[in-house]
């Protein structure tokens, strides 16, 4: 016997979706590579911001083998400005893995897709349903919001038992529907109709059965118990240049923010207190062997907000007559070539403020 509530829910969602026209470059594709690429790019990213990146990647790397064969620096440069850079590193790693293990053909089984680096249950379900028509429901923030409001789930959705319950409901709701159409419909419904703030409940096709609407709890559902504690970090960048218009760069190879990107030599402080010249000179002498330098103090503090950290950056401009030809822990580049390196947004904003530069 069919579930009347499931049937009503799915039918209403699909009918609503047929009436909207949300055209996105990857929506009509059955190519698992393009679907995977779009899902990775759109993680924690607005569609308006992510779409140009998707188009750039498809243009640069039409196939997963093209992406696999690209140098990591090139991939990171193309990703520059999108944030959450572990996504780009995992993207490149997985492309090489698919090239080597599956001979460039994207895996077709859900479990094999789920085993790929950087692919969680949501992304695996999206690829499995959109590319192969497999009956796996996507459960992202939009879907969690729709289901929790519709069924009146007032418990915290960031707890494991509640997420398990929502997943179980999602499995039942997709049954008997076209998986690709249904998954796309419920995601768009959460993004456009059942939005986080000020949802259009009066014109919602589900409002007669939505428990949150009937009990006047739309603003309280979904409920989250955990609040992210943000850490503040104070980075003092040393922008070191010589008379030949050469700069010192640092490659971030440690497991920290902005891994696999480039920045300047940096001194991290425990507070917002600025550094004095003595501290900077001791650091430069010890780390780079530099003496006889001129220091211009920072004129502004740059702020960049990450999911769990707020970064405050100051840039101390250091002038020296000559930089050595080689440094052990840093690289020396010409200013005119800076646009070939991938930098964090914090540094890009600083570079854009340098009026004599036209690279950024």
C-alpha cells in the first residue's frame, strides 16, 4: 500500500518544480563528471558565485582526465577566491584517482562513488541519482529544512538521532518517483520556496499538511543546538621586495588554512597588538638572513571571515636592496608574474589596494 502522505508530498514538490524555470548549466547533463564537479563547487557556495567557477573549470578541463593531468598549482589558481580550498585539493586528487583506478570512467555504483575522496553521502546521492537514475535521496541543508518543517521535527537537527530520522524519511519520500527529478525538485524547493528566512508559506503547495505552518513554528524549525565558536587570528605579513621588483613568497604546505596556496612570510600574533620593528628585524634575520632593510608599517587591517575563524591581516612592507637568489624555505618571484600564483582572498584584497599594480 502506498503512503498517502509521501505521495502527496512528492507530487506537490514535483508539480511546483515544473512551474519554475531555474536553468543552471549542469542541470540537464547526465555526465557524472560535470555533476560531480558542480556539486563540489556548490558546497557551501551560493549558485551565483559558484556558476562562473563551474564554467571556467569545464572550459579548462572538459573531461576528468584533463583535470587529472593538470598541475596542482593551475587547479588552485583556477579555484582562487572560491574558498574552502580543501575542496580543490580533493577534487584534483579524486580526478587522478578516477583516471588511474577507473581509467577515466566515473564509477557507477553508489558505494564506489561514496568512497571517493571529498564525496559524502549527499554528493554521492546527487551523482547516483542525476547521472544514473539510482534511488538515493539527497539530504542537504535545504532538504533538512523542508522535511523538518513539513513533519514538525522540533528536536535539534544537528544531533545524530534526528539526522538519522530525517534520512529515513527522505528514503521513504523518494520512493516511486524519478530520483533525478525529485532530488532536484526538493533542493530547489528548499532554496527558493521553503527558504531559511521569510519563506513564502501563504503560497506554498504543502501548507495544508506542513506541521510547522499549522503550529506557527516555521521560524523555530529547523532548530540547531550547537553554535560554532569562532577563533580570532592575527597575521602579520611581511611584504618583502627588492630593487629588481622581486618578492618573497611562501607556499602553504602545512595542514592549516589556505593549504596549497601562496602567501608572504608571516608572523602570527596572539592579539591585535601590532609588531614593532625590532621583532620584525629579528625574524627576518633568523628566517631569511636579511639585514639593512627599511620597514613601512601597515596602514590598514584586512579582515577575512572563515567558517570557524576570523582572520585579521596587516601588511608590513619591507624594502631591501637585493634579495638572495635562493632561500631555503621561501621562493623569490618577479612582481610581474604574481598573477600565475594562487593566493587567499585576504592577500588578493591587499594586492588590489596597491595602486601601482594592475595584476589583480
